[in-house]
């Protein structure tokens, strides 16, 4: 496929630029036990981590591909064509000026340094396999908040990492969590001490630049008793005609009374497989919120989940998915009510356009011991044309009859009356469609930090322009 | 003629193969208020929608021109930007889109380069909302979503005042309004009337007690069967439409 055909296939993607690759270390394509050992050795990891990686690699080899979801697309992944590790910079810089120019350019085009100055408590920028820039506000550091890239986290706080790593998402959870555990690199490590509230969001930005690249970041966030943190991540990649693989694992641990909000706006280019396992565990009276936006990628399979382990804990999952031409967003939420008086809200909104497909896949479980649980699940799908597709796969396992559960689902189309009304107020058809779509996503957008909300609205407006006429 | 804002000539319109308007001609000049009256199903709303460019209606014969320009090739939003406005009988709701945002975007689309600054817009908006007895809380609600009939009509008139059209088509704007709301709506129409052409579509005389039309047209079965002065409205109120039927 030439560059132009690639562009035809994925549409007009504003982050589709790429910079020259200046790798300082690039592993050969393909995966083997030796590659896994080499990654670990290169990073000077303790032996126990090497062991975890090797075991996970063996699990990955043994486990079959999932037999559900979009198997056709999944089976197109050529694991031998992926580069599993690529280092573009000599290390992680704390001073923006020290980041290599080409990488700095990329992030400046994405607006990262500006955002940091204006509204962030801390930022990590990951380029290919590793963090290239990292900073945290001094006041947070003084309060004992740890915010590092995962590699540094392991180096500097091995006892914390050892205690929690892979406890929420074990390597054997699924084939892709096994893969991630074997070859992980980068990601964020956060620890918030008891009672500390991190008011400004901290942000991570993930960028794939190389072709056929695999990005396997690993994030671990621990909010100690009564603390709170708001974490935001954004993801982009250039438009290549060959595919990249992004397979992250995120683990959240909210101790008694703690609150973690994790927001993602995923806008990978339409040649990226985005196969991510996100799970949090909430102890007594803790809250975990996933705010999850899936706009880009070729195939996304991601179901942020919460284990409500402590009495009175609460889960909130708000997600949106936009599936355009050639895209399949297979997303949803899983909540496991394992303790009494736990509550959850799930709101999922999806839009399909130009033959795109969005699927909601959800799991709601209430165990026999969990008395007095409440849950509300709402799934709304909006179809922008008749060639697009939307489907839902909700599963409920309710073992306790005291549970109070609500489930609502709707599928709608943009009405001609809405379009005519907006056009009669001077808006072109694309603009009108953009307003309707932004309005549909509004319950999600209003949960995002302002800059992300504005960006998302603009993005969707651009999406509406291409295909009308 | 320089003052002509709307001229309809020999218009025939069909929907799904059924002819609704069967040969209609009408000219409206700046500063004129025209009322079209008639029973349900006479084709009044079709006329308003087809002038604004609703895609469901097919013009099978005749022409519509706005300020001397044939509308045939003009898209709905281009008509709006050129200065045409339709106040809907049943305005669509747009969930998730706040009234304030919607109004600002519409004003900048329609008024283009001459759109007011954010500050002037706010001033203008507040002035109009005061005159329409609309509370500020309207601005953060979603467009027409969960609005009462009267609230929808006020929002239509608010849009008309902000967009300041040179042709205003008002489709059953008086229906579902209590007497206070009717007066407020009438004031709104009267305030733009001197600089615009207005076409009021109604089947009651109520609104016409507050907005005095220069011409009253009676529409029956897709045609204008009689044109008269404001007194004709009163006559219709007293006698009904039967005496006009052929």
C-alpha cells in the first residue's frame, strides 16, 4: 500500500504525521524467550521481575487467541512482524530542554509542554517503548506523592512494585495481558500517600512513531487510604500502511476511602490494534472511575473493570466509542460486586459511521455474599448511516436477590428533522452532524478536563466533515 | 423591485408523489406582514418548509426567489445565511447541546463576519431574553429537550431576534401559547417587521389581534383562494372557510 492508499484507508487523521526514527536501540522483529530476557537485562531489572516476564511469556505462547470478539481482525495480527522494544532516547529527562529535538517536536505538535504549564500536576511523555520526559509539581512531591514512569518506579521503589504488580491483572488473565507482562516497558507508576488529595490531574501521553511498533506500557496506581488522584492519558500514532500493536495493562488499587479517576482519550491512528486490559480494585468505601473514550484504532478491545471488594465501594464507568470506516470498537465495562452495599453506574455511548462497527460488551456480577447492591447500566448507540453497525453483548450474573439492577439500552439514528432544524440555523450538514454527535457524547465530554473536552469536540467535528456530501 | 424579499410564482409541490401545493403565487416586500390562514392539511406548513428548503418536498413546477435570487440551487444553510428564517411549528430537540452554545454558533454562522464579539453577543442576548421574559437558566438547558410548547416557541422567537432575518416564516408560532406568551411573541415579530418580510402561518385569528397583517391570504387545498386586508381574518373567524370553497 502506498502512503496515499494508507490515507484513503484511514481517513484524514490530524496526528498522522511521523518523524524520522532515530532509535538508539532497536530489537529485531519477533518475540522469543531471549527477547524477553534481553529487555529485562537491558533495564537492569531484579531477577524476580525477569522471572515474572519469562513465566508470562510462556503463558502467552500457550494461550490461544480469544475466540470471541472480532476474530477476523485479531487473527490478522502477525506477532512476528512486531518490534517489541525500541529506545529512542538515552533516558528520561526532567527538563524539557534536554529531550532530543525530534521527539520534542512531536510532543510540541501535540501540545504537551503547553498543557503541562497550564493545568497539570505532573506529566509523563512516552515515545515508543520508554518515557522520554517526566515531571511532577514540587508541592506534590513534598507531600510524598510518587509519580514516575514504570521503569523508574521499579528501580526506585521495588518493594512497592513487587507487592502490587500483577495482583489486579495477573499475567494469565488473557493472552494480551500475558504478552504485556512479558515485554512491558514504560507506563506510569503512582503512589498517593494516606489522606493526600491530588487536585490537578496528572497526565501521561503515549506516542507510537515507528512502523510495526508494539507499545506495551504498564501502569500501576495505588491510592492509599482516604487519598484521591485524577489521572489522564492521551494516545496518538502516525498513519502508516502497516499495523502497530498497543497492548497495555493498567492496574488501580484504591484503599479504604480512596478515590481514583482514570480518564483516557484514545485516538490512535486507524492502523493500530488497541488491546488493553484495565482493572481496578476498590476497598471499603473507595471509588474507582473509568472515563474512557475510544475514537481511533483499527480494532479496540477494552473493558475497563472494577472489583468492588470492600463494603460500600463504588464504581463508575463512562465510556464513548466512535467507529468510522474500517474500525471496530469493541468496548464496554465490567463490574464485580463482591461485597455488600456496593454500587455501580455504567454509561456507554457509541457512534458508528461509514460502515464502522461498535460493540458494547459488558459484565455485571453480584456474588451471593454481596447484599444490598445497586447498579445501573445505560447503553446508547447512535447510527449515522445504514451501512454502519452497532451491537451489544451484556452479561449479568446475579447471585444475590437483594440486588437492585437497572439496564437500559437504546439505538437511534440522526433524524432528518434534527438536521433540517440545525441547517435552517445556518449550519452546514457536516456542522449540524458535528453538533448532534457532540451533544450525544456530552455526558462523557463534560467529565473530561476542559482541554480534552475541547479537543474531543473538535476531533468529532472534523470526523463529520470528511464523509458528507 | 428592490424591496421584494420573497416571490413565489406558479408553485407546485409534491411529497412522496402526492401533490400538496397546486399552483401558488405570492410576493412579499420588506416591511410587509402577510398571514396565511386555512384549515389543517391545506398545505400551509408545506409552503413554509419548502421555502426554507426541506429535502422531503419536491418542487414539480414554478419558482421561489429570495431577493430576486432563485432558491432552487441553494442549500438550507445557505438560505439561512442569506437572511431567511423559519420558526418551526415543532422544533426538533438536540440533546446534549446547550442553548447558549447553539445560539452563539448559529449567530456566527448566519451573521458571519458581522457577528458580534462574545461580549456584545452576550449583551444582545440578555436584552432579547429580558424582552421575552426568558430566564437565564434557559441557556444551560439542552436545545428544546424537555421544553414545554411555550418554551419552544419563545426559543424560536429568541433565535429570530438574534439572527435578524430579512424574511421570517413563522409556522403556527401562536399555537400552544397562553395569552402572556402570545403577547411576548407578537412583540418579537413586531420588532423585526419594519425591516423584514414576515409570513405568518396560522389557523386562528388570535395572533392577528397583536400583529396586524397587511395582507391575509386564505389557503384551501394547495391554492390561495382569496387575498384581503386584515379584516378578512375577522370574517373567517365569524364565517369559517366553507363559503370560500368552490
